[in-house]
C-alpha cells in the first residue's frame, strides 16, 4: 500500500520579490517518485507553470520563473503580486496523485500594514494616548481581516470570499493612511 502524502508549505516572508515552496510531504519508505512536478498558476495568468522537483525540494518562485518578466539578475526582478496562487503537486501517474493547494499571497499588503504600525509605534505620529490606541486598534483590525482572507482561501477553499475580505482589508488600510495624522 502506498502511503505517500504530498504536502507543501509556502514560507511566510516579507520579501516581495520571491515566494518559497517547501516540501513537507510524508514519503512511503520504498516509494520512487518519477515525474515529480509542481505546477503553479500565478495571479492574473491562465497558464500553469511547471517545475520538476525531487523529494524534500525547496523551490523559489520569482517574477522571472513565473513568466511575469524576464530577468537575468536579481535587481531586474519585480515584486510578486498579492493574490491567489494555485499550486498542484504530483508524481507519476500524475493524474492519480495530484494534490491541489490554494495560497493567498498577502506580502505587499502586510508590508504596507507593518510600515504603518512602525510609524505609529515610533512616535512619528505625535498623537495623544487615546488617538494612539484608536489607531493601533484600527491597524490590528486590518491585520485580522488579512488573516481571515488567508484562512478563507487556504483552509476553506473559498476564493471569492477570500478575495472580498482581502479587498476590504486593503480599502481599510488605504482609508487609514488617508485619515491618519502621521
């Protein structure tokens, strides 16, 4: 009996130019994996990108290998978009072993949120204690919506609701930046 369980993890990082997929699969002891592949459907793309991997892989995705922009040097890479990335993991016979994952990338939005938090905490804002607490609570609420959006996509597989919550969090952050006295 084959008990290989294909799993992967998308590492959390504030690096906007890359996204790392890490193999967390449980492999059956004698299982030889042939044609082991990762397929990625990037945000705003209709084309799946295929990567050949081996057991215990660590795969770094960027704007060049996801075919957003050709780049020969790291400096030429552009930020990866926030949004839903679909990922398939399989091995021969691929049609019978495929595992399908959804990942909501929120790196750019979280980086923007963290920047606002740093401004608030670093006393750049020169606010009263009451206003500081009010602004801190607004930022925490936005973070909760971002986490809820990720949960909705990645754990509940509800892409539409996850995108809706993400867009709401993004709007709240834009509104915060527009009204903040920092």
